[in-house]
């Protein structure tokens, strides 16, 4: 088998790197990636082979593929636009790769690979995408340089040393990072417009007590929360929907006209919430909401909803003891009268708090918690079935039964759905909210709305673990995927304002730039040391002579150099003659001479000797 040329290796490698970027970004299945890599392997072995395919056939196939993808978009809508674009790019990448290749076609292959990398850059959510991006930054300059060399017909050894490409690669990465953090752009605009979406399950505004399927424990992360001000709690409730309207089938939200959210000045805590694919319009927040940013949301009934798409990041100011005098209800439908009566008997006498505590303890000790599906007859209320017949259910059954029992005591109550947050990542200093943390609990009105847990919390353990990989992924999401114009403003303020810098908002970015700068400095140092060590001893001496004012052309014979030294620097002739003899004997003869030591002696002599006489 004939050896593979550098042009073939670089061309196929660049094309493969573009395909890899699409796969790492999640835009191309790994099975398709494996098949495409096999095609690249075949092309590499037969790079210059001519296929028995004519231009008319290529045009016909191309028109067919374009027409097919166009009809696909027309029939299925925006959901397939991205994938149709991906298919077209991959098709033309393969087409250009297998057809005959001249310098122009190879430039086109590089351009298509860059397009694939750009497409993947827009939609990626994986930090592993950096592997493909850095590979592209290394291969494309090498390929273009190789084409230039071939175009000019230059043969022999390359004019640049390997460290040159390390410096080029570092420069590309550094400039790309700088432009990334300086050029304004929207944050995940395309992701939010529905062209591509990756919603995850977990939170649901409404409760379905008739659910027959089992509830799966989905460990997917749906939110990450940093606690910016106030004492971070061990666990807390993240409220999404307050359900105050009670019917025979359970609690639902109360309809109402949209209104602007009420804001107050008093706050005890500030936190930043980063949703990750959560598909809901409800604004999720803990405690009592003081204000929120962005403020593009409105109140409907007792709940707060985003006016548009859920933002990629939002800040919440909350008050732990804030007054919430939203009116509540004690109405119970006739079908649930027995549950309310049972609640009155169990609660007994005492304050509202004591009654509610007795009811919660009763449910926790007399009923079983399960995530399995339940076969509840449709002709009976699911709450009544849970209390008097089934004896088991999930958090929605427990919360609904407790809320009805509390109303039976004449105390207003409602069911709240959201997340019970109990996992803290010590590596990144933030809370992890998983889909399986979706939960339902109860609020009752006793001066203000207070929270009570219907399910025994002995099964829930506060977790504090060092999830290093998720911390790295969060930094990627925070400073790459969700990086926006607002972040650029904060970054500039952090750099130029000592007070803002002290808060540490720009630390990850500054640290990233410092790492890039340090890496570049190390590469430059290594390059300088290798270049210095790899320089021919004779060239080092010529360099020392030139610095003292006697430049000698390295393309002329050594004898001419000796003559020039004799004419312009007589006092150095002896030293130079001895060095020249040793150099020629050690370099071209069989003598064992330490040229490095001899070169250093000669350079010291040049530096100590008075300068040469005036040149003509």
C-alpha cells in the first residue's frame, strides 16, 4: 500500500473533525458518526481515486436531497429545520470528500468543516465540544499551509518548526475566546425560538390523582441555583404553582386576570436560578417573592408566569418572613365531606399550628408512600379513595388529603407544587435540582401562609457532595451556553470596579483568560528553548558576531568568514580559527568534540573582545 500523503491526512482529518463537532454537540447520532468515520477511512486510503460518477448524476442527486429536505421542513415545520440543515451540510461534506479533489475542492472541504463546527458551536450544550473545536483550530491552519506549499511547488523540509503550529493554535484559541467575551449577542436565542428544544420532565402545575402509570425517578438536572445573599439553607421548597380551587378530583389553579407582580423592598435572600431545559411557564422561587429580574412576568390567580419563554437565567430576591395575605378558602365539596370530618376529629383542640401538626403526623403514620401507579375508580373522588380505601399514594395524594383535612378544621389551605431542593454541590457552591425532586406540599393560612409537609421526610436526606464533573458542566453552561450581553456588562464592571471585583462575579472568566495566557506563555517558552537548543552552533557564533557589529552571510563559505574576521577583527582571529577547526572536525569529521562547550567559549570571547574595526 502506498504511503498516505500529508495533504490526504490533513484533508480527511479536517473533514472528520467537522463531523465530530456535530456529534459532540448532540446534532448527529453516534451510530451515524461511526458510519461516516468508516467512509472517511476509505477515502483516506484511496484519496486520489476517481469514482465512475459523472457531473449530471451528482447534480441530480444533489437536487433530490435538497428537494427532500425542503418538503420535510414544509411538512413537519420548525422542529426539523435544524436537522434538515445538518443533513444538507453532511451530505455536501461527503460529496465533496469522495469526488476528485484539487486544491480548490480541498479548500471547500475545509470551509464545509468550519461550517459544521460553527453550527455545532451555536447549539452545543456539552463541554466536550471543546475537543472538536480545538482539533479544528489545529488542523485547518496546517491544511491551508500545506496547500500553499503544494501550490508554490516547494519541496523538501518545511520552513517552519513544529512549535510554530502550537503558537498558531494558541493564538487562534486566545483570539476566539477574546472575541467570544467581547462581541455582544443574545443568549441562546435560537434555542428559545423552538428550532431546537430539549425539554425535560419533572414539574407539573396541575396534580393528577388518577395517574395509573408509575412515577419514574429521573436524575436529570433541571435547575442549578447559586445562593448569592443570605444564609443558604440545608433544604428549601421552590414553589411553582399554588392550587387553591378544590373539586371532587382534587386541587386546581384559580383562574384570574393577568396583573403585574407586586414587588416589595424588604429582602433577606438573593439567589440566581439557571433552568436547564425545564418546560414550564411558571416562575419558580422560594419563600416570599420580593422582586425578580428579568421582570417579564405577570400574576394570574395566585401564581406567577413568564410572559414569554423561560429565561436562561433569572435572579430572585426573597423574604423568609414576608407577609403574604392572599385570601384563602375553606370550601370543601360534598364528595369530600367525610375527609373533612375525619380531619376535624383528628385535629382536636388547640391552635391552628397544633391542629395542622396532628393531621400531618396522622397521615405520615397511617398511610404508605409509593411511586407506583394506582387503579383508582373514576366514579369516586381520588382523595376519598386514598383516605378511606387505598391507604397509599404519592406526595400529591398526601398533600391533597392534608389540605382537605385542614379545611375541615376551618383553616384556609392549598396545595403547592414545585421542587424540594436538598442537594448541594460543594465543588461548585450551588444547589442541584433534579427532575425527581418534583414535589407537592401544603400551605395553610395562619396570619400568613405557612408551609407543612404531608409526607414523612425521614426518607429525604440533605445531600452535600462534590460533583466535580457537574461543576465543570455548570461553568460551561454559565459562561458559554448562557453567556449574554448582561454578563458582558457585569464582566466589564467587575474588571474596572474594585467593589464589583471583590464580589467575585468575574473570577471564572478572569481565571479562564489567565489559564489561556499561562498556557500560551508556556508554549512560547518551550518554543524559545527548543529553538535555542536546536540552533546550529556555528549560527550561534555568527549571531554573536552580528550583535558586535560584524554580520557574516551564512550562505558564504567558512573561509570567507575567516578572512572577514582577520580584516575587521584581528584580535579575534585566533579564537575564531580554533573554533572553526573544532567545528568542522566535530561536525563533518570523526573527532569527538564537545561543540556546545566550544561554542560557549567562543561566544564569551566575542562578548569580551573589543568590537571590530570600522567596516567599509
